[in-house]
C-alpha cells in the first residue's frame, strides 16, 4: 500500500492534497480502492456546492458495493475529474494521481491541519 507523505488523510479513507493556490484535490486512498475492488461508477453531482467538513459529496460504486464520499475539509467543489466518467478504474490504477475525484476551494483551510498524516493513517487502518 502506498500512502504519500505530502497528503493528509481521513478516517473515512479520503485524501487531500492542497495546491499552492489554496485549492485542494480530494480522492480515496489506495487502501480504500483495494478494499472496494474494481470501481465502475463515480457519482458526484455537487459541483458548485459548498460542502461542510464531514458531509457527503458523492459516492463510488464498485462491482459489489457502493461507498459514500465525505468532505475532509469544508469547501466549494469547483471541478469533478471528468476522466472518471469514462474510466473510473483510474482510481484503482492511480488513486493519488489521475484518480483524483474533485477539486475544491477550501473555505476552512485550517481543517486540513487536523487531518491524519501518512503515519497516523497507516496506524488507523492497521488498528
């Protein structure tokens, strides 16, 4: 399993990468995609909405299950990764790169600091 040190993580298995301009990319972790299995559909209909930390912003559907996606930090969803419409398996293949799910303008950037670092996330999933 891969857990890059430059990301922050949630106990719900989302990751956050904050860009220099203050926007953030959000996706699901390598652990989450491996537990879900082959992803077949990504449902995000919240582009343009401001979502509070911990609220649902979409869902991922795998062959055998569906899992809700939760906002790691409050923000306005600016963009959905449209490549996932035709190729949801990008999340399985490259969860931290081409498999990002949404781009967000953070409204409470300090919330990111309270998220788990790579070591703490790894301890969480191994508990």
